[in-house]
C-alpha cells in the first residue's frame, strides 16, 4: 500500500471516529468504551481538556481529517504540493500525542476513540515523513 492510500484509509477511519464522537457530543450521551473501563471514557469525554479554546477536540479532529483527505486528493491530481499535508498531519500527530499525555498523566483515564485517533495520526505521520 502506498503512502497516498494510507492517508485515504486512515483519514477515512479518522472521519468515522470523530463523527461518532461528534454525534455523542451533540446528543449529550456517553460513548461506548471498548478495551477500557466505561468510566474512563466518561472522564475523558467530560473533562475540561475535551475542548481546546472552547471547541470540542472531536470537531478539531474532524476538521483535520477532512483537510487531510481533501489535500491528499488535490496532491494526487497535481494541484498542490505535499508539504501542506505533512504540516496538518504533523500538527494532528502532536495534538494527539499531547492528549494521550493528558489522558495518561492528568486524567488517569483513556478513551478508546482518542487512542484510535492517536494511532491514526501516528500511522499517517509515519506515512508522510518516512
């Protein structure tokens, strides 16, 4: 699988992941929490760190994933250079790494969907830089 296909695949997974989180944010319901205790996801979902500058992190994540998919397409048809994709992926990777740190060392709780997003951004970071 080439790097462009990796960006499409993991960008698509990220869109689904963030849409799930956005749905539950809008509905005011708790997300499912496979692999971790349910209260951990609740803790993360309702923590002050679940928003950045008042914007839910899932909205920011959705925006980054959508931008990556659009820019990957534009790159694949020769309309833009590759570096903007690298920039957004790198920002998303650092954003995810920071929030994994917050979950592990500030909240002492992990959310499945945040971990999925961190894995996505790690794979995409690898794809755009190596």
